[in-house]
C-alpha cells in the first residue's frame, strides 16, 4: 500500500488463512472501504471499486479494508503519509 501526494493505491491480497473451514471463501466483488485521518482519528468512510483512491490534502494516515459479498468489512490495513 502506498500513499503518495493525494493518491492511495494498494495490491489486493488473498486470505492467508481461512476463517472457517465450513464455508469456502467467497469471491471478491472488488469493493473496498477507505477511511482517512486528518488529525482527529479515522472517519469519513467512502467506498471504491478499484484498489486506488484519491484523497484530500492534509491526510495524515489512511486505512483500507475489503468489503465482502455480504457487506461486512474485513480487517483494516493502515498506512501513514510520508
């Protein structure tokens, strides 16, 4: 994951370990949740359909999580600017 200027981009990775052996892993619809921190904590969530997001100026950190087919948010990956 990279945060350069006002562009955040990342490479989608597959699950390392299955969370449940009872159900196969569902396919990714290519949806991701993005939240930014401008100094007061993470918030301002928006969703994107590809592994890139354009951010406003003044972002100190960003985090990304995959949105599953059932709408649940997966684990967050965090990156700071600089």
